[in-house]
C-alpha cells in the first residue's frame, strides 16, 4: 500500500512497483483512506509519506499499526525532509526510511525482503 496525500505520486508509484515487480499494489490518498483500506485487507507492506497535510507520519504509523493488529505490515517511511527521514530510521517500526524521490531500485530491493503473508 502506498499512502500519500499526493494522488499523482501514489498512482505513479503503484504503477511503477507493479510494472517492475510481482507486487500487487493499492493506493491510499491520506490517512482516512489508508485506515479504510487496512480494515478491509491488511497489506504486506505500507509505504508511508511522513508529511501529509495536517497529519504526523509517526501518529499515522501508530493508527495504521493499531488498525492492522494482530498482523504487522512492514512499514517504510517516505519523506522529502531529511530530519524526518533520520527520525524514522531510528524508529523500530520502520523497516527503512527513504528520501523522496525514492530510488526505485532500492525500493524494489527492500520489498523483495518483505515476507508475503496477507495477499
């Protein structure tokens, strides 16, 4: 699942991941959309924008983890802010943190190591 308030980024990243890997993706255009999606189907991985309008990325991670319990998808932080990327890299909930624009090859390499459990 790709979660961001930038619809174009969500759509483009979902399409790129599907074209370049065996992953099936779903996009969520903000926190409310992501929570609704997780209630229906828990993804194996969540690529989370850390700076959506009016929403703190760390609080979003808490909400998504609570909604996905007891299953815990791999969380990946995406941000254009180096300070937030560093903070996310120190947070054990995140498998990795990357600056936008994310390097597609690095992202695909990280996704290869995620166990497929929910899909």
